[in-house]
């Protein structure tokens, strides 16, 4: 049986992958807010959080990859107390409460 054709033909918009960076975020719906969070008033770029791209408001860094983190993205390991980012941390939802685990402790839990 042949594959059926697209019912929308040429009216369907192209679905392309688009890279969204700081420049595109600063021009979007919440552009003014993102511009204030990412850039200093002097116009120089500040250090951005590796997880959410907001301006870093402290000196927290991931214990695994040493990337800068804002206070919203800091995850403290339930096992050893190390700081982990969203990329290096694992959230265990098997219990009533969520537990954040660093990669070292996640190996022992599995």
C-alpha cells in the first residue's frame, strides 16, 4: 500500500530546528527581563548559569563539571552533600520525596 499524501499540501509551515541563544531570548516576549538578568547595565555580559542561562547570583559551581549555577538550579546531593547541576545530577522520584543524587552516589544507588 503506498504512503498517503500530506492533506495540507503547501499550506503546512516548515518545521525546522532553530537554535535559541541569548540574542534570541533578549528579543522575545520576556526580552526585557532576560536582558536585565543576562547583561549588566554597562552592557558587558555577566556569567550565565549553565542550566537556565540566567545571571549567576552567587559562587555556586557544580562539583562534577565545575560549571556556574544560580541559586534556583543548585541541587544538593542527598548522599554526600555535593552540589550538582541539572546535567550532572539525577533526581530519584521513587520515594515520597524527590532526592537529588550526584553521579558518584547515583552509581551506588543503581
